[in-house]
C-alpha cells in the first residue's frame, strides 16, 4: 500500500502561485505512474497532471504551460507547481496513482483562488 499526504494548498490571489507536495510511503512508489487530481463538491474528480516513473509528464487541457508536475523518487515525493492561477482552479487536490487504483484516497489539500 502506498499512503500519501498532500500539503501546500491554501488561499491565493488570482495570478498567484502555489506548490503542492505529496509525500508518499511504500517501496513500490518508484514503480508507479503518479498523478494529481482535483475535485469540486458536486462534480466528478478530474485528472490534472500525471508523471511516469521516468519523469515524462502529461497535462489535462489548459493546465499545460501553467502547471508543472515533478517527482523525486529518492524522497518518494511528487510535486505540482501551479502558476498563473485562475479562480476556476479552486478545488481539493489529491495525489494518486494513474490509474487511481490504490486502496485509499487521502484527505487532499484545498486550493482557493480568490481576491
């Protein structure tokens, strides 16, 4: 089982930046594709970005160019650098594998973009 703790969210003004971190435990972390997802209450959870074991990245829709996903396999950590934030980025952000087949979702870290 790979357990994850998300952190780094908070309140930020439009146009601002945040760096989310996902600290994972488990020896198989290095063998997994990892991803960030987000969810707004009442809506489905959506994929934001993903990263392969070797560091290749994928971004959903308009995230490309504004968000950057990265990982440090030595530290079992995945990051999401979010720049030029728009209010529609407001959501709870979760990290998980891709596909999201791990046993549990974490608590996530909430991001609120508002002036």
